[in-house]
C-alpha cells in the first residue's frame, strides 16, 4: 500500500518546482488512495468483500461489503465503507474502471460500517439515496456513532468522517436510471433496522442486500425480529442471480442463505418466547437464548447476547 502511494508522489517531487511541491503533493495524496480490490460479479457490477470482524483501529472500519454498478451514462455506489479512507479507496476503484459521473451514493442502512465513507464522494455531485426512515436514524444515532468510533478507532481514522443525510428518499420501491441500466430500490418495513434498503441491478440480476441478508456473520438485530422474518418471506420470492450480503462471501445459493438466517432468527424467537413464558428475566435471555446456533456463525459471542436482549424487549409485549 505504502509503496504504491509513494512511487507516484516521488515522480511529482522530481517533476515540480520548489514552491508548488507542497501543494501538489497535498493534492496528490488526496487522490492517491490505493483502489480497493473489487470483483466484477457481472459485467458492470462490482463487489468488494471484507473479512468478518468488528470495526477497529487496525482495520480502519473496513468490515462491510460494498460495491458499485456502471451504466451507459453513470455510476451508482452502494455503501461506502467504515471510514473516509475506505471511501476514497472505493472511489479510486471506480475511477480505475470508468470516468463516467457517479450519480448516486446509496445507503443500505444507517450503520457506520456502511456509511462512514460517504464524505469521500461529497465532491462528485452525486445524490445521496436512502430509505425514507434514514434521516431519522441518522439524526438519532449519527452523533453517537461519531463519538463512539472516535474513541474506539481513533481521531486519525475518524478525522474526515461525517454524517451526510440523504438527498433522495425511497418509500416503497424506486428506480434509478444509470443509462440503459436500471436499479430497483426497495425500502423494507422494519427488519435488521428500520431503514433497510436493497438494490437490485435488473440488468445483471445482482442484488446488493445490505445487512438484511448476511452470510457466515451472525445476523445483527437492530430493528424487529418478527418484522425481519416477515421481510424474509418476501425476499425468498426474489430470484436474484447473485447476491452481495452486507457481510460474508458473495451468495450464489440464495434460498440456502435465507434458510440459514431464518433458522437463527426462528431459534432465537423460540428460545426467548419460552423464557418469557416461564417468567425468566431479560438477563437469562442474554445468557442462553440462541446458544444452539453458537458454532454456526462468526462473531456470535459479539452479537448474540445483544440480539437476545433486543428480541426479549420486543417479544415480552406480545
Ligand atoms: Zn448493519
């Protein structure tokens, strides 16, 4: 990474005069981000997958899968990663493939690992697109996210990160035209969060699922467990050819991925309901609900107790 950034800078140094050098180097370093590695899952549909992890100083917030789609006239970016540094590398990956304008920056939901890179695209003249509930989520949580991740990831990584509210909202379904290539956006009822948005590239049958569907990474409940199960009934009717989950490897067996996620969410629901019916406290749910799923998911220890607590709070009022 350092080698690639230094070599062109050294060329600038040799080519420029003394006075302009500092300025030109500063401008250059802005643009010199190493392109993120992306795979072209289908012609014009690009995906970047990350390791399953929590956001840390070491990984610079890079844990979510992100991507972009190139049409005849324009580009849409789907999520921008967990830091502006990662966003700049995504921008570099786009620019390594096309000089068409980036017309849309789409947020699949409000979580920081998906939106902290947005500021890297601020000067592209793009519209920022999100679920109709996204502005509320950003208002309620945005400052908390910034403060929390300044503490955990450090000021340097967080320096340029800011919350950018959407300029175009999706209620129900909406289409974005990239030039002979249409993206169909679906704003879902409350499931993983209350602002989940999926993006289907109709041309290639590629679905960017956000965290509504994850693979290997334990599902994270920040919305409604019963709502999520209902949304999954509808997702099962879709027939995408390939799917980029919010976390985990690219999915080619859609029904299998949904079945695994359903098994976890149903197990958690059953366990929590059983504890509630026996009068057990919420702390018991955090300790034991969903434990049978423990060995099937990455980051189970990190998220399951929280999921069980959220499910308990939802289900105790049934
Ligand atoms: Zn999420």
